[in-house]
């Protein structure tokens, strides 16, 4: 019975870490996408401003 309990505990722990790994990956992807969009937005604004001055 103790062996089964340990196996279930290890399974739950592995599941927990897998969920955290996926959540961390998704979070990193969202932050990276937000950073890229911010940089692109700033570059587009600069290009538009330069064209208006010229």
C-alpha cells in the first residue's frame, strides 16, 4: 500500500511540474510577443513621423 501511495505522489508531483513548465513556456511566449509588438509599433511610429517631416 505504501508503494502505491508513493507512486501516486510521484505522479501528482510530475503532473504539477509539467503544468508549471507549460504555463512558464506560455508566459514567456506571451511576453516575447508583447515585446516584439511594442518594438514594431515604436519603429512604425518613427517611420511615419519621418515621412511626415519630409
